[in-house]
C-alpha cells in the first residue's frame, strides 16, 4: 500500500488503499478526531472555536491502517482509522436506515392498511419497529384492540415519541361541542385537509382513537397526498411547480389564540420528491398575493383541489370503536362525511407526536436489531 501523504495548504491527500487517494481538510480532521467525542454521550467535547490558529500538521503518517497526525502547537495526536476516512470520501449525509422510499397508495388501499394490535405493540419492540416502518413508507396504519381510556392513547403514542401539544392542548376530542372552536367539533362534513397549518411547524404524526361511533354517516375519508401530487406533477407540471414554490397564509383565530403561518400546498423533500401536502380550505387565510399572481395561482390551486375527491385517490371507510388510525399529517389528507348527531354517539380522541421522533424511534430499534 502506498503510504505517501501529501500535505497541502488547507488539507492533505491521504492514500486509502486499493489505489484510492482522497483529500481531507485540516479543520475537519482535527474537529473529528476520535478524542473529540465523549465515549458515553457520543457528543463532541472538542471546541474547534478554541483553537488559537488554524490547525496544521507537524507530521502525518500511515500506521496500522490509520492516519496519524501530530498537530503543530498542540502536543496532540489524532489517529483516524482509514475505514472511517473511506466512509467520508464523498460529501452527503451518512447512511440513514430511516430514509425509506415512500410506497404510494390509492383509493383501494383500505383492505391493505397494515393493522397492529395495541397490546401486542406494547409488549414487542420488534412490532413497534414494523409499525414505524409502515408509517415511514405508507404514512398510515390502524391500531386495533385499543383500551378505552386516555392512558391507552398516551401509551400507544408514547411508543413513537412524546405527545406534542398544540393550541388545543395535549389531547383533543372530536365530537359535537355546544360552542365549537373547529369544524371537526360539529356534525358537519369536514373537507379534505391536513391538521393545524396555522402553526409554524404543523404536527407530524396524528392519532385518532375511536372511542364510540354509532351514528348514521360520519365515514372517514383519507388519501395519500404524495401519490396525488406525484400524479399532478406529470399531468400539470407548471401548476405543480407553482404550488410547490408559493407560500400561502393560514390562520386559526379564537378568543384565546391567534395562530398564523405560511405554508406551501406541495411539500418536497431534499431529493425533490413529494413528501406531503399542506391544505385546509377552512383554515386558509385571505390569499394576500398580487392579483396578477393569483391569475396563475388560483387556477392551479383549483385544478389540484378537485383531485382531493377523485375516487382514484379517496379511501372511504368507517372507523370503529377500539380502533386508532395513525398517520403522517404532512402526507395523508383526511376528512369526514357529515353525520346525524342525534342518531347515536361519535367520539374520537386525538393527539400528535413529531415526525423526527418517529424516525428516531425507527433508527434506535433498527440499531438494536443490528447489534443483537
């Protein structure tokens, strides 16, 4: 193996074996010295800002499959395994087991929704991993055999993350209210929407636990916003680009709160793929864009919105007592048919956790599996 290291002004060329040589910046090498990290917390304990001058090697050698650098003015030696350096020869994020491809679905998906028994989830981390993967890939799952108390919901949600409070509190109850603060708290039909777009960062994962549902009507309506929007990209590329690049205002105003935020109807991930939608006609504020711009925007918005009730995408079903539907609020668009309040009892209890904690849970459970 060639062991010739070439020192340059701001970095060095290091042979990595098999004829491969790669360049590494001195700051990066010093900042990522193995001694820079606490062995227990894995947090960086080295303060690169504390260096009195830019780092520069006094010498650098290859020894026992590692790059050894003695730094000028520090009396410190960094020892980087060549395997570590090989893993960082190209820019980009490190491997992420939670970076899974989305499995798009359509209006016929209801029989294929993954279902998990709540008591089984509480007893088996491997099953929780499967549930988390389902949510990352498909965005929706149904939990069966739910206990009827609030603790059952909090325990279930707690498997994926901490309860994330909204301006409705830690939990909310979807049933008819005498003085409703939201259309969901009435017996009226609820148009297709994503929840709480008036928050700067809308909640990520939503839980709707059906405690009772004996009314006439009130079917649940769900669709995969990623599937719809990807089709829209192909059929209406200019409209798609407009909806994916325009911030529109949302609001939620009541006596005790006045929430306002701007969102994009179509959300894209870092790869340019559709990660979800933000849409809510009943919480959209007056569009404050120029009238000339609205000449373009409104037709695109209208064409897109008409697809929200297209049978190709729309999944229609009845949520039953003891079931909890869990879904990605940034991807899955949901609504409800109207119902007759006097015909029975309809009560859903809901809460939220965050998308980031879902990914974190999946990574942690995957890592345990890899090291078991």
